């Protein structure tokens, strides 16, 4: 049983965002000939959460022990373990979202853990020394390592070749966050399983949804200043949320999504994301009430989102009412991690995907400066 703290925005009446949060399908991002295949042994699920479910099951979560997950998380990172009936422990993080290795070692030494989830946030890989230290801890305590690359497709491509089925090391990715496809969750390191193919009507809808997802919308007039709104709700839960649909756990991702993945211009997409991240960093430099979590990127990194840390969440409502496409992980399982408690409401996820246009980036930056300067 976990205690969750969730922000309920019902009373806020936030408008729909006017800039797409995720990339849509663009013909210019595709090439006629297929690019290199992803690493061997990869399985294509409907979503990353179902790939996580297969990894957790292969690692023995539920039957042989608990999942140890980072205190800062999306609910869908925990839902698969709850679906397996597994206990969940949370480990604390540092300001840069790297694990507190001392606390992690102490929790593993307590025993009862079947799998540890290590997340590469926002497309930025955890430092090589950190990954090596976590791998050694897992080896020492007989714990499976699940690397969460849902934000980090290129990190997944680097880490997946290290996985062998049955080796206790799993890599999970979420290609629909990187490519202009409608669905997809990849898993490496687990024994292959038979996944039910999708029907032709689902395939047609997938192409339609991929095309629609990136369509631009009109910018609204600047909203008047908005007071903080919404409320935090506490609950104790032992079942997965509505976002986890057990009927989809054994289904394959769309064939159309696999085609888009194979035919996308990978280096072009990564380069555009890096350029947009740099634009964001320049636009928010000097803001009085916010700062980027990372002002620059490691070489070769293809970012998923631009993480912006607010001084406090008092201006969040004004940003949302302006129509900005903001995500944040404001539903967390309770823990003793000070960083995740602070980031739950204050760390904004802003889009930097390849589908953004220059005027959209400029408009979003102007709204942030208007509200946060």
C-alpha cells in the first residue's frame, strides 16, 4: 500500500495547450530507405509502461521481492509493479536527479528487493560512474537492474546491446516520446513473449493520430494574472491507476509506429531537439523566478523536454492559463526525499521536440518572461 499525493486541477479550468507537447508526424523527418535496425532482441509494446511490466515480471517483482524506484517518478513507472502485486520502495535523489548512492546502498542491504529502476531523466544520461556504481550494487545484492530510458531513446540504443535475455539487466524505452509515431514501448533483456498484433483499424487510427498530434493551434491572447488554484489530494492505493490497462499489456505496438521509427532521420531529430533546448536556455536566462535544471547538455545528448525549476509554484496557474504546454509530475508516492517533494510542483517539463517552429518557441518564451520575470 502506497500513499500518493496528487494535484487536482479540476477547479482551475485550464485551457488546452496551444503548442503540441509531443512531436507529430512530418514528412520532412522521414526517409524512403529504412535506417539501421534497433539492437537485437528488442520487443515492441504499446507503451513504455507495458514494457516495464514485462521487465518487472521477468525480474521477479511481486513473486520474489519489491521494486526499488526513484522518489521522483511518473505514476506509470510504478503502476506495472502494482499490477504485479509487488511492494514498492523509493530511494532519494540529489538535485541533479542522480541517486543518493549511500542511501541506495543502505536500502539494498536491507534485502527483499527484486529489481531496481534507474531513470535517465529528460534524455540526459546518468553519469557513467553513477551507472557503474548502481550496477555494482545490484550485482552485489543479486538485484535486477531496469534502466528507464523512456525519455532517452539514444541512451537506450547505447545501453540495449549490453542486455542479454535472462541476464538480469533490462532497458526500456518509449519511442513515441521521440519519434512522430502514435505509440510504442521497447524492451531489451527479457525473454521474448508472444504479443498480439493490432488490427487494421487500429493501424489506420495510429497513422491519423500521429499526423494530428503535431498540428499547431492558434495562440490565445495573453491571460490575466491567475491566482494559485487546485488542491493536493492524499490517497492510499495498492492497485494501478487508470493509465494502466491490463488488456494492452500483451499487445504489440503498431506496425505503423515501427515503420516511422525505422524511417526517421534520427540525427536530424536529435539535432533539432538540441537546438530547441539551447533556445529555451537562452530565453529563460536571467529569469527571477525560475532557472533551468541543466543550462547545457552533454555531447550527443538528444533531450526529451526542457526542465525548468520554479522558485515556487505560485505562478503555475498563470502559465497554464496562458496556454503553455506544460507537464509536471505532480502525482508522487510519498517518500522522505526532499528533492522529489520540491520538484513535484516546481519542476516544469517544457517541449523541445523536433516539431516546434521558431515562432512557437518565441511565443512560449515570451509568455514565460511575462509571468516569471
